[in-house]
């Protein structure tokens, strides 16, 4: 970035060109979001202040952001923000960046469940977006959220606090149902709902992933063995033990996993009904299974 | 209305009661505004008499300034009074579409978007990006804003039509003069749910960037949603850096506004047919030219209102143009 008098519009133009040269896929939006973040302006405000000069105090950190983006650091890790269910969440390298498809897990629960009071368990909560957006919508529900990663739980707690529902969600650390087993003696270990966005990418897909995902997001949130089903298999097998009669298990799965997941569900006699729901791209993405 | 509100049972229908209260509030506001203008006018008259009696020159000067200001406010409020259409008080959904002609007209669409956003900012209105589709090289293919505040639709409805730009092209290697076009669509936001009847099964929802596995495999800043209204084939897409949930909400609001406009257009056509009239197609009319070269001017073709300062107009200085149009519509 040459030394000269920079205005917002010059900075954006220059950055778009630089991102393009370096193979960053959506150069203009990335440039606008990063500069807007740094100047504390919305995209609209950036457009309104194209002529505004940008001074050294912002140019130096902006250079740093550009350098990191060129190295494929995800934009959300640079801004520490990602919106989910129209709510703003904090994210950093400790957690998976929420994907739009995952909103369908939340929407399906909210549309299916009409009961006032529900006990819900979320496994592998990560940034806590699922538990938090459910808590915001359903203040009467009691939610327990677990994660194997202590550092992810710190992010999830922060997000629950931001949206004023920390008291409604109990965060427990441990692998899948492990922390629930630990409260076995004094607490209620059965839930009306178990929800999970488990890791489901095959180890063999690693090379084909974009570096933004592969090199920056937590492995534990992405990969699940050679067939990508290691965690899903455990969930389907273990969940019935933790569900109340009529309780439901709801999972996000990978784009090509529906048939195998059907076989797994068919083999598990505890489930009386299940369905696979498509995402907006027409891929079977959400598994909703009930026990009798 | 106040008497009615005090009756027992009035709040049994809370929705109607709330609507009435809102209407009452705005009536009161209008009333106190005109009362204050009328007080100001009579004060000025009294002062004038006094100043004439005393022969007080400096007071007369002050009265002159105040009178000019008052007549300006009066003119503005008179225009607001013309905004009595059923939708004039609603938020406006403003879409800008670049015309044929590549980068130049895409840049022109972006300049127009900025003009409306600036107008909103100066007028202290709420402005929200609902959709933005970038041009290939620069500018915008299309974009949609929602602009709120008093009589947003009433005012902005004056902007509907084709806007033309003449300038030396910054994108032409020889810097030649180019003419670019962009279409501006302005719709009132749809209000009550029953205003437009849409059943959930009539809407198909998908994402138009859906190749590849999606989910955890892909991570992007933007999310995109496309709604198709099956009975009419109407399509609305929204793409922003906001969540898919939020984009779907924007897309739904735009779709409802378009369906409402369509419904009203059909009604107007039927009515005109009954009366044996022909409806002039307002759509596609060139309403205004912005010339940056070889001279500087903005001219509205409907009112012949003109400005020699296109920079100020493009920076949101639109009120004179809007008001000239609204007055011309009265006559």
C-alpha cells in the first residue's frame, strides 16, 4: 500500500484489486466489511463517506487486516463478528464460524415445538449460537450446552451474556454426553430435545477445503473420521438414553450423508419416526428423529 | 377519538385500539404544528404593526428574516398536506437497477444509491441496505434500500422512473462522453398481513449460490436468499453480509411490497377499464437528466425544475426536485 493521502473510496478500490490478485473470492464485500469494522461504520455509512480521509492510526491496523486476509484468515475472525438468526455474535479462532444452514436447526425446533416449557440439551455448542438464539426466542426453556473444548465454552458464555440469557443456559465441559453422566446422581439427565451440529467432514476431504476453513477453524468442530460419521454414529446410538418419552433428536448432517444416516436410524429401534429436511439448496441437511 | 378511547371495552381489540392511538398521535402532531405556525404568523403581524408605529428599522429587518423563514416552513407543510395517499406515510422500499451499458451504468446505479442514502441521512431518516448486487468491475447491478421516517414513501414516490447521466466516462479508455441510465423503483412497505394474501406454500425459498456441499465445508461473509412467489412467478433475491435469517426477512418485505403494488395496479386498471380510460404506463419513463459534461445541470423532465449544481443534488440535495414534482401533481 503506497504512502499517500487515502480516502475511503481509494482504500476500497486498492484493497479490492489487491484481494483479486491474491485470489480472495469476494474481494469487494470483504474489503467493505473489514474497513467498516476498523472505522466502526456500517457498509451504508462507508458509502456515505467515500470521500472521508483515512489517517495513519487506521491505515496501520488496516494493513495488518489485509495481510491476514491474504493469508486466508476468515473475515469473521478478523472482525470478531458473525450474525446468526439476525443476532450478532462474537467469534474467534476458538470456535467454528456459524453457517447459514445451521439456522435451519433452530428454525425447525422453534416451528416443531409448541410446548411452553422444554428441557433442551445442545452438544458441541461451540460459539453457543444455537443455545443462545433458542434461549432468546423461548425464555421459559431450560437449556444445557456442552462442549469438549473449554476455550469454546468461554466464547459461548460470553455470547449468552451479551444476549442476556446466561442464567438460562448451563454450560458443561466434556465430550458429548460425558458431562451429563457426571450430573447423574443429583440432576435430571433426560431432555425433551437433544440438538447438535456435529463435525461431519471426512478426513479425506481436507485437501479440497478452502484454506479459510481448513487452516483456521477448529479441527474438532469440522472433522469426524474417514467417513465423516464418527460423531453422528455415536449421537444416534446414545441419544435415546437421554431423551424423555416422545423426545426428539435433531442434527445437522453433511450434504451426502442422508442415505447412511437413514440406515443408522433404521437400525436403532428406539426411534419411532424420523425425517430428513432439505436446506435452501435442496440438500438433505437436518435430521429430526423422535423416540416413542 | 379520545372520548371513544375512554369508553369501557375500548381496549378489547388491542390492535384496533393501538392503530387508533397511532392515528390520534399523528393528528395531534399535525394540529400542534399548524397551531404553532399560526401563532408565529400572528406574532409577526403584531410585531410589524408595532415596528411600523415606532419606526423601528432593525426590528423590521428581523421581521423580514422571520417572515421568510416562516413562509418556507409553511410551503413545506403545505406539501406534506398533499401527501394524503393511503401509503404516503409508510416506509419506502427503493430499488436501483443499472441500465444497459456495462460499468458506466453500474457506477451510475451506485451514485444514485448514495444519493438516496445521503438524502435519508441529511433528513435524519432510518436507512437500511436490504440487498446489494455488485457490478462486475465497479458499481452495482442493483441494490435495495428501505428508508423510513415521516412520509418516506410520499416523498420518494417522486423519484420513480428512469434517471439519465451524461458525463465523461472514467471507465472509457479515451475518457469519452457517455450516457448512462438507471431505473429507480419505489414501493410503499406492505403493512397489515391481510393487505396481501400470501400462503406459505405459495413461496419457494432457495439460495442462488448453491453449488457444492455447503454446510461446514463452506464459509462466506455473505448469505443469500431467493424467494419465488409461485402464483405470479415473482422473484426476489437478497444478498448481504447479514444472516440468512435476516436476508429472508428482507426478501419477504420486498416481495410483500411488490405484491401490494401489483394488486393496486390491477385494481387501478380495472377501474380505468370501467370508466373507459387508458392508463398511461408510468414505468420506464425518463424523469430526470443529470449532466456533468459539457455543462452542469440537473433537469426534471416532468416539472422542468432545474439545478446548476449536480454535485449538491447527488449529495442528497433532492428536496427541491421532490417538492416541485409533488406540487405539479396537485395542479
